[in-house]
C-alpha cells in the first residue's frame, strides 16, 4: 500500500487497526479491481471545473446550475439520481485563488491517503460518507455540504500523518494535526452556536468515526495499560537490573537499548520498534 521511499509514508503514524480490517481486506481482494484510482483528485478537479463554469455564467444561470447539482431529496425521489453524486462537486467558496489552492491541497491529501490505504479503501471511505449524508438528507432533511467530505479527508490524513507540514501562506510551517484541530474547533463552535446541527455534523463525519474511532479507543486503552504497569513498576522496590519492557521477538529489553520503543500487541505481548519495522516492511 505504501511506498517506503515516500516522505509521507515515512511519517505514517502506526496503529489505528480496527476490528473490521479483516473484512475490508476480504472485500478489497474481491472488489478492489473496481476501485477508482485518484478519486479525491477527480472530485477536486470536478469542483474546480464547476467553479469555472459558474464564473462564466450569468447569475441566474449559475444559480439554476448549482440547484441542478445539489442534493435535493424531493428531486431525487422523482428520479434525479445524479444528485446523489454531483452535490460533492459544488465548490465550498467561489474565490478562484482559494479554489486553486484548495484543489492542490486536496489532491495532495488524496495522494497521501491512497499511498497509505490504497485506492479501494479511499473509495470505501468516500462512498461511506456519501451513503451516510444521503440517508440523513433523504430521511431527515439534513444538509449535506461537500465541506464535510473534505473535512473528513483532512482528519484522516492528519491522523495518519500528524507531523506532516504545510506552509501557511507559503511561509509559516504548520503540522497537519494542528490544521485538523483548528478545523475541528471551528466546526465545534458552529455546532455550539446552533445545536440543531449536531446530528447532521455527526452524520457528515461518521466515516471518520468508524474508520478511526475503534483504533483510537484501543490506543487509549493500551496507553492506560502501559501507564498502569509503569506505575506499579516504579512503586515496587525491585532489584537493580530489572527491566520494564521486553520484546517478545528479539527478547531485547529497555535496559539493552534505551532508544528502543516498545508497543503492546493485542495479545498482550510487547514488540520493539526494530522488530515491528521488520514485520511491516518499514
């Protein structure tokens, strides 16, 4: 999935394995050939194309064209099924400069996600979002802005590559985890101002919660387990030379090499960073 020579892949954050990963792997083996490579980039380019078309239309024509693309539940029920897909092509703003920057940014994110996940899982992530917001729009009349899709893609990228940097205004370096945190904060502020948006926002981010929620909770549980073990270890009076971590593969301990990092596996055993890198091919 990931080219080890890529600068993005070198910053890939480990973990976040979900209980349904074996199911996704089986689906990928059967249907992976139907995946659309570069789907994020395609959506970003179509959004830019829509912007160009709107810019050269008269105001009334542009308004009618955007209404033609939007996810209108009543029109969908009357057979206009293209709206289930075309609403993601509506630009979030109509400034050409920001649209160009946004397109390049999303294409960069798309390449990073596809390097880490592969085309099939990126497709699954995007179509899962479309299914969730479509159900919300058709059954409950919730809004389904394409902005939520781009935000969930940003969150996924920042979770996988938290320390990857972009240059704000092409000058100030800022890590992706802080970009995502700022975006999440703005959305949270929006929900606090209008609590009725809570469920639509939740539906619009359900793909991210499903993809990363179980792994995040598992990671927190493992950290709590390690912290508990460390607390017990430090509070106990143990003889000199007693180690705290030991790799179940190479049997090295934290006393053998203070630079080794250890991770608790699902089985409860530990593995050092060197052996983990060998197993994952990193």
